[in-house]
C-alpha cells in the first residue's frame, strides 16, 4: 500500500510514506525526515483515526479525520527527464494553466533532501503564482548517509543548468525568465550555476552558506554541541579536531598519527555530535567526495560574478550556517559584481528552514513575481 502526506505547517506536500498498513484494527505509517523518522500508530473509529505520533524523543496524540476529497491543484503536472553527461535526472514540471510562455524556476536540493517531493511544497507555491516550477530527483549520493556523495558542487550546478536547458527548449516556458532557487547546499549550488550561465534570470538562495564547507562544518559542530550541553572547552577541542582533519586534507601528513588522534577523539562523549570522521580520509575520498574536494570552495567567488536579480535569505538563529558572516560576504561579493538588484534578508528568531517567519513565503513569492512576467525590477 502506498500513501502520501501533506502538512502545510511543516511545508510538506505529497511526501511519500513508508511501511503503510491499513487494517480493520490498526493504521500505521512512517515518514523519514532529514533528522528523524516520524511514526504514526492508530486505530480506525468511524470517520476518524485516533492514535499517537512519535518522532525522536517527542510523542503526541493525533486524530485524523476525513474531511472530503483533496481538490485538484490549479496547475498541470508533467513528468520530465534531462541529462547532465551520463547522469539522468527525472523530475516533475508544475505548469500554470493557460496559453503563452510562463516564467519558471528550478528548485535545487539541499544535502539531505534528495527527492523531488522534498521541495514539492515550494514548487506548488510558485506554480499557484503563475511561475512554472521544476522539481527533480537528486543524483545518487553513493549511499553516503551524510549526503556528501561522490560528486562536487560543480557537478550539482551542472545538473541545475541541464534543467535550465530543458526548460529553454519548451514552447510553454519563457527562456528569458528562468531562475534558480536553492536551499542550504542548494544555496551553494545556485550561485555556482548562475555564474556559469547567461541564461539564469534570477537567483534565490534560501539558507545558503556564504563561507566554505570547512567553516560551515566547524560552526555547525559548535552549535550542535552547545545544544547538547557541551562545555565551551569541549567545543573548542571538537572544532580543533575537525580543523586538524581539514588541514590533513589540504596538506597531507602522517596518516597513522592522525588515525591515533581520531581514535582518541572518538572516545570523548561529545564526538557523536560532531562531523569529525572516525577514519582518516583516503586519497580516493579526498579526490572524489564532495565534503573533501570542495572543502575550501569559496561561494563569494561565484556571487561576485552574478548581475541577475538575487534574493538571499537567512534565519537569524540558523544552527547550520553562520548567518552574519555569510550575509556579509555575499553582500560584499554582489557589490563587487555591480549587482543593482540584490536583496539580503535575515528573518528574526527563525532557524535553518526559516521557521517561524510568518512573512517569509509571501515575501519570497512577491519578490519573484516582481521580477518576472514583465513586472517592475525594483
């Protein structure tokens, strides 16, 4: 049995459920999210299903009630496929109704959101505003649980530009009004792609770093450790451990000595909350895996080449991306580019997904509408 779930408050739409069971005395389903698996167990009772929703350490009562059929969306959806070299990328195009050529946006993945359905919620919002949205399945990460994969950020940028090429060739899309939207890792990828193409009409970065992978790693480890009650001395020790591995990747060194250091590090109670590897990265991993091959890639080098309208958004309390440093570096790069239409917004009291922020979605959509369909460029 298959099923999908939608929860606007969580920004879910059409997300597939797993382990679905619908029996006379039992209903069960599971939903995998980037940080936990959510499990529902309930019992049918007439037009309702009463049960419990569990996710991580949280458990809450939940009653599902039948309210009627789901209305059809006010846009068309068609399956598409495109290629970047030997990599095939299937996806879905959400196409507003009506004749004429539509503006469009390509939605680019984060590191832990590999399915087209992870961003279907946002694609739906764009399509309802008259902007076609292309959502697609990310290239295989090679089984890497952290999603770093055996590819580079430039490979992912090539995938996004292949999506742009697909849209340019469609008679129902305006080739002059195709933009890129990227969340988190996708906010790294979008400027790399836009800097390499004159066909990108606008760029939206949603919690995309303005600093290197190495800097993000140390910042994210520190905030994660702080949230789990680590002392400041432990945080300094942990970030220094990650910096030591980064230095080995850059300059080489004595692998046995580093492995002894890592073995000792992983005896510390805080190690499990870090991204410090258990094993010394091999020469093959350093050559092939995104985490190491792009460890010092500077996003500012790409932002400083972008003159298309740019919207850069952060949540003030982001625990993954260093917001102040990222915003400052991206703003400076866009200024060097001579970009006359750059907007940088930091939403107060919001995190990496820019929640809670009541005006976030409308402000993003309004900004986009003003830059397509002949709208004024403010």
